């Protein structure tokens, strides 16, 4: 085994293509000069393609959480009511951000491993007609669940509320139609489906959302989206942006454009199906049901007697396969396999092979090759 | 002239050493794994060296302005009074951040091109004994002025107020003794003296400051320093950090450590002196007086009849020399030459040579070589 060769299968940072890494090592340029303006314009147009939107897409130098905080602080006022539909740790985080700003959070919740229920959201909006903003998670990274954003958006729309989508771990991997589905604010980050190192967040903003932003009173300065829009009109950022990550992103967006969104989405969906088939064949548990399974990350419950975190360490030191652990109330109880960004079908074969060999080595009777065979059955279709 | 060869002489992003650029292109690693923890620990220890502190140094994925916002939102409560000493655009920005959070800002101001007056700060603190936090700028990038932070800190200290220092464009270039001078919070960013691409900010926090943070009520989530400290205790960040920039920073800190802080500071001071001598020899104006001249950036007023921004464009297209323009009320009136980070004495010779050749080409009578000669006189001493 190579000391440093890694099979990085965590849901972000995802592996970055070599040419994108090289692009991130280009010399610095003046962030107030023409080259930068061309860079930001190109990257913004590329992002609009992946967001499937004609809306403004604002580039922030921050993590995904910073992008979500920008959505909260720009759209809401202290004391205002907002609905947060949560089905896991990242939905809960949005509620925590809103509460930190004094927002009165009404929460629609479900058992972890399930998707949010549009009917429950509708019921809560009926009961709280003063709610004007609804937050939903497209892909809940902590549980491996995909929500039906289209249905949730149409409920919000029917109640005259704006819909804000956390698409951090789905954009560029699973289909999300910002304009066709009427999504007002969509937030994502660089280090997941967009195959770029972490440090950038992107926020699309509809005209309806800009209108709401005008009257929203939560404090913001670094995350001020209206100021960012003013600067973006001349293809600049208000503050010194992460130039090297933008140089990398340009190349990553070219790769996505060359593959084409439909093919990118199909690849992710196929990897998810195949991994789930392999896991089932090995007799392990899947946290999320088939109907709401994530396209980008699969949460697995290990066999009884296997500590998820200890098993992850074993896979890392024996095969260089790096999986993610459980978060929040799932800590130590699950492990998660990401199939997101610069990963393909054979990367999944490798992960499953390590998994089944690891189980055998740990004394858990699975038939070697049976998980991989089931996975290949899906891929060969 | 090479199409892409640039002499980047702006005050950030500054040129990044080739080995640091290469380090930024390393493959992604798990930000919750051992390799990352070693990375963050090493980088934090290195930063403590450059900050000259034993205080916590918190790493944030954001621009320098985000680091300053963290200082404001973690230390203050809405309605609380705070003193901002400003001598330029970046001091004014801190006041704007504080006002965005509902802080009652008392401002100590001076004419742009001068340093803040510790006596005026003392007078304002006498008049406002309820002020518990004072913000000062170490190096005002917009005017090329260095403040006497030691004197300003001792005034704040005498009034039992915390002192927060914007050291974004000075840390790692000009001497700033966080512990010896009793500085409670010091903020800097990656893309200036630290020779790393932009996208990271660093905030040192004293025990006194942590105590004040406990009772401060401004909203914060992404910029929550106490939460970041909790995660830093196991060498992690609360949110996915800019892994590749941290990988780069590790190498940049090694370069600083190898040169040694005293030599780094002497190099910057010598470049500043030499550039000023060259500018004087050419008969151009210096915005800042000798007594308060910045070690990292020199603001120059062009001869009458020369538009600063038009002249900058000329230097860029003819020599690949990129200078910064004026900001705020100085827009179009000055240009700024940075001598910061990965720059040496001969880089200054090149900049001055381009400047004097440019002036002659634009029909302004200066003696070719006279600026460079004056510069060399300083360097040869």
C-alpha cells in the first residue's frame, strides 16, 4: 500500500481532478484587474448553467455554512418567523443559524433517514400565515436522504413564501432546476459536486428574493448579498476573493460542461443505485429508504458488534479508503460512502471491495465478491 | 514582453512563492482526519510565532474583512459603544462593520496620509468611560500609513479597554508584538505578508478578550470564535475549511521561519525606505510622511497632469507592472506600490525603473535612472 494514496470517499472535500489542482496553483492576479473580471464572469456564467438559472449567482469566499448564513441574514429580520424543514444535522444547522439571528423558527421534522413531508410543511404554513421564508435541504448529507424539493417548493409557493434550498451536497451531482421549480435562493459550495477545493460558496437569488432582502433587517456586512451584487455587476467581489480557488473552479466547470449535466446526473444516480445494491447484498443496513435515497452519499449501518468509527479506521489503515462517520445523534452508529464529484463507477467497486474484505478480516461472515457482484449487476444494466 | 509575466506590486494578493503554489495543488484530504489535524496544529503554531503570541489563533475560511467582522460580532453587543481609530478606507470599514451590528461607534479620525493620534484616542476614552473595546489599524493599506500600535494599545490599556488590531496588511511584514504590547485581538489574512493565496483569515484572542466574548450579544454563527476555539482544541474547524490554502500556508510559514522574523521585518523596512527615496528623487509626492510611513505599501501622488489610473494602465500594458489605485476619496488621485510578502529589493528596482521610463514616455521630464540610483543608495548602505 502506498503511504499517501487515498481513496477519498467522504462527502466533501471530494477528490479534485488533477487539472483542477494544477489550475489552483496558478500565480496570483490582481482581483481588481481585467483578468480577474473575465475569470469571475466566466465562472458566474458556468455556475448559472449548473444552477439551471438566469438568476444572479453570488460568489462568496466562505464555507457552505457561510453561504447558508448569508441566506438567513439577508432574507430575514430579528423576531420574524421562518419555517425550517429539517431531516438531519444540516437542516438542524440552518435552524441554529436562524435562531442565532433571533429568528422565530418553526420546524418541520422527521425521523433521521426519512425525507421531509411536503404535507407537514403545508400544514405548518397554514397555521403560520406570517411565514414568508421556507428553508429546505435538497440532499441531507448526514443521513443520505434526498428531499423532493420540487414538491416542497410548490407548497411554499402556494403559501406565497420564498423557498431557500441548501444544495451544498447536491448541486452539480443531482438534478435541481432552480428556475423551472421556482427556487428563490439556492446555496452550494465548491468542494462537493463542483470538484474544487473548499473555500467558496455560491448563492443564487431570484428577483422575488432581492425584493425581500431590501426590507430584511438582520445585520450583515461580509455576507451582504446586495453589496456583492453591486460589485458583481462589474465582475468584482467587495472583498479580496479566493483567487486561486476561482481559477480552479473555472477548469472544474469546463469538465462538467464537457460531460454535460444529464450525463453527470445519470452517473451519480447509477453510482448510488449500485452502492445500495452492493450494501444490501452484504446484508448491511441502509439508513435511507430507496424512495428518498441520496444520489451523492449513502449512509450504512454496520452489522451488530461492529463499531462504525473503529471500522472506518481499519479501512483507512488497511486499504486507504476514507469514509465519513455519523454526525450528531448518529455519531459512531453509521458510516457514509460518498459518490460525488470526481468519482466514477469503478471507484465504487474499489470501495465495496475494501468494505467486504474488511468485514471478513474483522470476522464478519460475508461472501467475498458478493457486494461487488451486486454492484456490477446494476452497472452492467 | 511576455504576455502573462507580471510584476504584481499590489498590496494583496501578493506574489506567492512557487513552492507554496505547488503545495496549494496537493490532493484533498479529510478535514476530520489525522492528517488535517496535524496540518492545523502545525499551521497554528507557526502563526503563533508570526503573531508573537501564546494566545489562541483562530483560523477562519474568509477574507480579512470576515476576520474583522468576527472581532466585532464576538466582542460587542448591539447598542454598545466602541471606539474606532481610523486613518483611511480600512479603518472606516471597521466602523461600518460595527454600525451594521448596531454598535454605537465613536470615531477618532485624522487627515488621510497621517497616523492616528494616541492623545485623541485617550481624550475620547476619557469622555466615554463606557467604551470597553478600541479598534485600531496597524497598517492602513489605503494611505500607506503605519500607526504606533504600541502607543495606542497602552492608551486603551490605561482606560481598561480591550484593543483590537487590524493587522491584515502588516502581519509577517512589520513588527507587531501581540503579547509584549498587550494586544487582545489581532486580525490578519493569508494573502499579504503571509505569502499565501487569499481565502483565510486569522484572529488571535487574549484571555481578557475571551472573557468579554462570553457576554457579547451580537449574532454570529459562521464567525463564532468560541465555537471555533472548541473545535481547535482537537485541531479541527467547525466548518469545512479551505484545505488547499492551509496546505499552502504551511509551506509559506516555513519560508518565513527559515528567513527569521527580524530579517523579514528588516527587508520590508529597507524596501519601504528605498522606494520612498526613489520616489522623492523623481520629484513625485508621497502621501504619508516619513514618520508614519508604511513598511508594506507606499502611496504616491503623480505629477500634475498625470491621471493615476490611466498611468497604472500604461505601466501594466508596457511593462507588466501592476500597481494599485486609490480607494474611496483617493480614487484616481494616487497609485500605490506594494513591497510586501514574496518581494525583494530588486523587485523594487524593477518597479522604479518602469515608473521612471513610463513618466518619460508620457512626456514628464524625469532623469532616467535617477529614481533607481536613489533607491540603490539606500539599499547599498
